[in-house]
């Protein structure tokens, strides 16, 4: 009985942590979007100091996102038919050769 409670608690804590990371990521994306929109929608061209400040905000938030999100190069993606990220080039080569035969 105690083991089930611990497992449920552990899963609950894991879901909380995943939600926390998702919300952090969304906040970082919002900050990036705000910085980019401020530059794009400005009525007058922004000064070089303003651009540098916005660039710093965007770069910092991209670094924060990199800490939260997994690196896609290291993530094994499974797609229908057993296609993985590592085998996509082989699949594309097969597809190309099939189209060439037609």
C-alpha cells in the first residue's frame, strides 16, 4: 500500500515538474515574441542600443529554452513505419530511387 502511494506521488511530482518546464518555456517564447514584435512594429527605426538590448533578451531566452527542451539531434524520433531520425536519410534515398524508377 505504501509503495502505491509513493508511486502516485512520484508521478504527480513528475507531472508538476513537466508542467513547470512547459510554462517556463512558454514564458521564454512570449518574451522572445515581445522583443521581436517591438522591433518589427516600431514606428521609428530602433537605435543600435535598443537593438542590442532586444538581441540580448532574445539570445538569453533561446539559451533558457535550450536548457528546458531536449536537443533534437540527440532525441530518437519514432515516426509511423518505424522511421527514426537516424534512418531518415536511408528512407529518403529509398524514396528518391523509387520516384526515379517511375
